[in-house]
C-alpha cells in the first residue's frame, strides 16, 4: 500500500503550511485570550479555584493536549508513520533554514564549505536517544506540574519548541531535529514498529527511490526527487523495517525506551487522574481525564509543593519525576523478562534465531500495549460524541493495532533480506535470455519475492559464469545500499547462491573481484555505505535536474552558465559528499560516464522496441489503411531523436542505432504507446480505432487521462464516443498513395477541407474554360480529358486532375468527364493546395513526378 508515500508533495506542502499557521494561531489564542468557551462547556469550578478557573476558559490547552496530540499518535501508531512525518509542523519548521539556504556550514576538505551534520561518533550522535527520552519525561512532568492548566505555560512551551526546531534545523543538516532532538522521535519509533498497520514496504514493490516519508523536493518539471542528505543511517523515514532490524541489537537505549514506554504511558495518566483527585473537577473515575477538566485546573502551580497523597510529606515536584521514572524502569524490567521467557521458549522449541524472534515479539507487544493504554485514557473527540464515540474509537484502535501485531508477528530478518535480495535479483533478470518463456505471460514485476527465486530455478541453466555475474551484481547493489554487511554476506546470501547453483568458493571469488574493481564497497561499514548511497542518489537526481534546466545531455561544468555553476557548487555543499566522491559522481554524467552509458543503453533499447512496432504497423497497414497514419506517427517519433542519439552513442563508445529493425511486438503495444503521444489527434485516432474494434481496450485507455498532454476537438469527441462527421473519408484518404505520409492530424485536415464525389459514367468533372477552383484525386474508376485536338486522355486511380490550373490560376483548358465505369474522386479546394504541399512531401514529390510524365508524353497531358 503506497498511498501515503505517493501523496503529492505539492499538496502536502500546503497541508504543512496550514498546520503551521494553525499552530501559530493556537499560540496566539493562548497569549491573547480573545476566544473563550461558553459556560456549558466549562466544567464546574470549585469554590476555592473559581476565579482562576474562569480565567482559564480558553480552549487552547484542551484542544492541543486533548485532540492534536492524540490525532498525531493515532496517525503514527494506528495508520502509518509515513503520513505524519511528512506533515509534522515541527519537522517543517526545522527545514525552513535549509529551504532559504541559511544553514550553518564549515570549511570542508580543500576549504570548500559544507553543511554541518550530526556525526555518528559525536556526543549527540551517541546519546541522542537518552536526550530525547529525558526531554519527553521532562515534558510529561511539566504537564502534570504546571502546563496542563496554564495557557501561558503551554504557549511558552510551544514557542520554545518551535524555536528549538528552527535552531536545530539551522545548526545541522537534514532532519536533525526529528532524528536527534525531538522528544516524540523515539515514541514514533516505538509506535511504528516494523512499519505500522497501514504502512507501505520500502524494499519491495516500488521502482521509486523516494519511499515512505523520505525527504523530498520538487524539480522544475514537477517531478518529486530525493532531498536526503543521510543525516541518519539507517533512517525510519526511508525504510522503517530496515531501521527496525538494524537497530534491533546494539542500541541499548532504544531497547530500554521500547520496553519502558507502556509503563511510562500508564503512569502518566494515572498520575494525572491523581493530580485532579484533590479537586471536584472530575466527579467520577477518570472524570478529570476524560472530561478535559485538567485543562481548566488553574491551581496546578499552587499545589506543586503539596504531596499527591496526604500521608506523604514529599512534594509532587519530586514525586512525579520519581514515579514516572520508576514506572518506566518497572515496565522495562517486565518486558525484558518477557523477552527472556520468549527466548527460552523458542530455544526449547528449536525455532531459528530465538533471540531475534523474542526481541521482535517483545517489542511488538510493548507497542501494542502502549497504543491501547494511551487511547484507553484519551478521547480525541473530547466527549463530543458521548461515551459511545470514545468507546468506538478505542475499539477501532484495538482492532487496527491487533492487525498490525498479527501482520508483523511472523516476520523475521531473513524474510526481509530475501525480499530485498529479490528486488536486486529482479533487476538482474530483466535482460537474461529465456526470461519470456519462463514467465509464461506474467510480468516480472508481478512476481512475489519467493517466485523470483523460483523463477531462476525454472529458467534454463544460466551457467556458472552468468550465475556469478548475477550474484556479484546483486551483492554489489546490496552492499552499496547498506542492506548487506560484508562480514555476514556469506550467510545472508546463502539462499541466493543455492538458487544460482553456486557455492562458497564462488562467493569468495566475487568478493575478491569487488575488492579490486569497487574497493569502496568493502572498505567501509554498511551504515557508512548506506549514508553514502543516500547522499549519492539525492545528488544524482539533483544533477539530473540541473542538466535538464541547462538543456545539456551530458555534464560539462565549464559550459554551464554562472547561475547553474553556482547551483552545482551549492549541490555539492548540501550533498555531504567529499571531493573525491563528488568528482566521481560528476564523471558519471560525462559523455562516457556510467550514468550516460546506462541512460543511452535504455534509450537505445526503447528506440529499437519502437522501431520494431513501426515495422509491425507497416505490415498491418497493407491490409488496414487506417493504421497508415499511425505508422507515420511512430516513424516521426523515431526519426526526430535518431541523429542526436546516434551522436551520443558514438561519443560514449556504444553501438549506434541499426538501419533497419524487423517487425516485433503487437498492435496493442503500439496503440498504448501512441495513446501517450503528445499530438492529441494521434491519441484521438488510437481511441477511434479502439472504440470500433475493442471496447475493452477503450476502457483501459480512458483510465489514463493523459495528464499534462494536449487536447483537441477530435480527441474530445472520441472520449465522448461521438462519431466524426468526416469518418467515411478517413480510410479513403489514408489508402491514397499520395497521402501515405500524412499524420492523423493531416488526415483530419484533408477530410475537413475536401469532400468525396461519386460520378456516373460521362458525368462532367471539369468544364473547359471554367475557373480552376479545385483539384481532384482519382480514387476509383478513371476520368477522360476531352481536348479539341486528339484522343481522350485517361487518368486512373492515384492520379490527379486539375492541378496545373490550380498552380497557374488559369481557366480550365480541357473538359474532364467520368469514364465508362464512373469514378470516385476526392476533391480539394484550390485555396488548400499550398497547405497540402506543406503538409505532405509525398504529395509534392508525386505531383512533380506526374507532371514530368505528362510533359514527356505531350503538353496536353499537363493541362
């Protein structure tokens, strides 16, 4: 399910602005209490606190803590982290400095400025989880001690948080606020788990490098592209499941956070209810919580020195932090014990990877408990729907979280690795011989990961050399993207080796080859490679966009305009790549670079495929003249870029385009391709043929709205299923040899300008001495030129009559009659003659050849 990751960035930008403006308006309402709730919605105030209560009738506290925060939790834990992390106002604020180019930078290698990023071995890089969790607990304490009932306190807290997000976004690149400082960051990790109930996988089923909630920007042509600077690897925004598996072990802080969160959540709400026990604002169990009375408890700061329990002399200023921390620690002990019990159970049962399986399921249960505890106490509807509304929401949360628990319960890291390897393997299989037969009509992209491995076994033997090449390419891609560690590659790729009929010696040979050809893949650890790959991919897309803006097929920095050259330097500063890697990246965009060669190979293959379809249309057009204009449309698509493409192929040292390509492909493929042609009349012609021959294809074509492509009256009529008034003339014009090079648009023009004329034997076509106001093409039968000085001259099918008078403007010099079998003509007005010559070179050449033949036979034939 790719719904949330595919939501258009342009629209979500508007959503982020809207949420930020709403946030600022909320803060303003807290500082300037111009909005007050009516008496009916304000809980009864105690006599002691009545005056203060009346001063705190603004809805801000109740709206923010009672609705905004729970909706955020609902989006993260019950729906998908992908949506919330793309619209979070704080994440948006933290990116403002980057969007205006004001981020902190420092001199890099060779003195070139580079954006500062959080280093993995820095204090913040090593201790950010402890910092974030401490900030979360401090925030919970502030709520219980002061902020819950203080509009001013909430306003100050929100302003400080906004300022902190802006400052962190300026100080460090990427989503440093979200990844390293935001108190809700670890909470989002816990609630998301593997990827959330409605989350999409990032490692399978998508051809886009921009996945889940990955940072992205909008290119000049409207395409979305990566804006990732690899501020953290692994990253929950790019692939939540990879993040889960790579942090499952070795991050003790995250392990403690995950296990402690359910207890922390439960303790917070129980303490909040206890805080209100001394007032009469609640009135019944959980009344202080669910009624929203806490938002009007202006006496909170006054009771900060009192104990929550009268028998204790400890002030709540100390009680609340200690009790929250103790509850978190107790929860961590309980879930840690549950993990150990599960590990012992799985070990006795002989299940594979018992430690990993136990850690996974203990964390899943902690997430399940935390989300349901939260919504047991919280009602985002604020009681507007009554007790039934709150109970319904709690039931829905329970069901959704149970579905997420069930979906993730049986997964393991080996399954994830197999799926990841299958995506790399899928890309290597595309060009292998025998693939079509092995697929048996199915698309390679439609196969499941297990079917991809089965496919390799079902295909004809690849041979040891080809198998090692496929294995090496898969390993290199997985190493480059950080999905594979060198130390564990032998074990993790065992299933792939067995599928390719390779053994451990082949693995070692491939590793030795990679060590000599691509040493950078083996010299750095998988997290460093993952970060480099993310930065490289984002830089690739940004440079590709720059090339499109410059109108250059390959990158030649010396030829760039100053503004684009400055932009290229800024891209290097933002990328985080050192000079050596940056220069290697730029070389890839050169005339013989890897990217140019790969792009050219794809363009050459696409050109040959279209050339095969053109040849197929040429074959079919011999019996179906309505396909003739589509053949010419396909030819036009091919001949336009041929010269430039040949020049680029030659410069890159690749084989140029073949002179001829045999027929290949099916008519349906050609029609699908031409439906997306920029010429709307060509698309309309395709739709006309589909309506008349294959209604099901018509429905499929209409599902593609041709967004961004031009429209025309003819295409509109075809969309609406209307018959064209000149429809009967289309096959007649298309079948005429002289008009064989007309595009659909030319056929339509001809039909609008001229008309068919059926004549009986002896009917007069043109009268001697009459104005030369038209020319005619003989389609059937023949016509006879009657002159005063000799035998009638016969003009048959494919010949024109009256063209010399149109050219010279002189009156008719001969009488023209239909032959003994009659005739069918296509008559074109004289005023359209010059336009026809411009539209159809074939007509012009045919006309010249005809005139030359007549002049050679005698001057009378040229009249």
